[in-house]
C-alpha cells in the first residue's frame, strides 16, 4: 500500500469564541482535522454549525469581538496562530486562497474585476501591473469566462452570479496557492450553474494541483466533489472519514439524519427530517450536543462529551454508542 502524502494543513483543537450578552458562544469547539496535498476535504453541517467560522479562523479573519482562544493551525511548517499580522497577509492569497460565500459582498463594487486579480498579484510581488493584467485575462479564460479581454474591464454588477463566482475563483487561484478554501461556493446559484461551478472546481484542482477545503450544507456536493468528509454539529466535528465509507455506513445519528433527509425517495412520500433544532451555542447540553434530538440517546449521553472513536480505516465518530465500553451490537439497526 503506497504511503499517504504528508498533510498540507493540520488543525489541532481549534476553538473560537464570541462574547454575547447571554455568555460566551463557542462557535468552533476543539476542532481537529487535516488536509493532505491534492485532496478535497468536505466540511458539512446545518447552518450555524460552525463551518464558516472554522474557515475564517484558519486565515485569522474572525470578526471582532470573536477571537480564537485555543488550538494550533499548522500550514507549510508554521503555526499560523503564532504569526504576526504582516506575516499572515503573505499567507492569505499566496498560501491559502479563499472563495467567499457571497461574491457580490466580497468584490469591491467600484473596482473592475480585472483589478481585483491584478491587486492580488501585485500585492504579493508576483507580477508588474502590465504582466498582472495579462495574467488576469488568462485566469478569467481559465475559469471559462467568455470574452475575457472585454470582461476584465467589467464591474461586478455587470456579471451574473455564476460569473462573479468564477471571478472569485480566479482571484483565489491568482497566486497559485497550495490550498483553497471554498465557503458555500454554490449557494444562491441555480442548479445548472451550480453544476458548472462544481465541475470548474474539480478541473481547477486537477490543473493547478491544489488542495481544497469545501464548505457546504449540501451532501450531494460533497458526494460529487470531496475525497473525505467532516460532519460538524454545534461547533464540533462529530464524524469524519472517506466520503464513500461515511455515506455507505454513517456512524453518527446526526450523519444518518442528514443522509436520510436528502430528497429522492418514492414520489409523494413525506421527506424525513431531524426532529428538534440546533441548540444555542451559549447553552449547550452538558454531554453530547445532539442528545436532545437523537433517537438513540441514553442517560449516559447527558453526562459527558463523547470522544472521537475510530470505527474504520481513517473513519472516526464522536458518539458514545461506538465507544468500546458502551458499544452495542445493532445500535443503529
């Protein structure tokens, strides 16, 4: 069996907190994962589970008064949490590219789309202004924008939502970073454009040799695009593993609920849903955060936060029913 490539990114026990009038809200709660060179990790969960805060924590762009209060983020041999802000600026864009969830909010409305790319290249000293403009046209062509020589001088409002998302991808790829974070890149796009953007992401990953952290609430996107998946709930990763294994044999009740809620059953049948709501991050249950909604809950689930337990090859789950001292045959039967 060939050796696995060394991780490009290693996140250890990352914790990000926001003060509120009701008390501190821990949006990212002891999160750990890694991304290997050339692979796509899908980070999935309901809205409010902590996916986007995790992404912004990685590049240290958490909006105040939120702050990273613990953990390590190892990238290319350095802990990003120990770098100065000037050092982090050299990482953003050149080391880690970012595709934001809403391009219209991320793009400067008074800057031409080409100038966004030119700025990314010149700030990092990778090209002169003239060279950067030529490169901007090449990048727009690479992300399949028609007539890039003309579109390079357009403003964001002159482009469709799908084209703006392609511009965001061109900006993220401008400095050829080894890692790109795509935060809900297909949100608010119609189905046809979603498929085009996902195909483009796959092609760009192959062409540029990048690693990808793909954040989404759509399990179909994960199935089509990711190599491994991490499932988040209430700020914690509750299950992780190879996509095929997790989808074939989900080990956490929350993952099972997400997969069961995907449309596609017999016509006319009622869609399945996970009962209850996501708990407040200010007042999480004392044990497993999913316990109030879990159909398999036991008294023990209220007493302690479950630890991550291996259940297969590179497959782990944070559920008491899989801990050796509690495991029961047929728990999910």
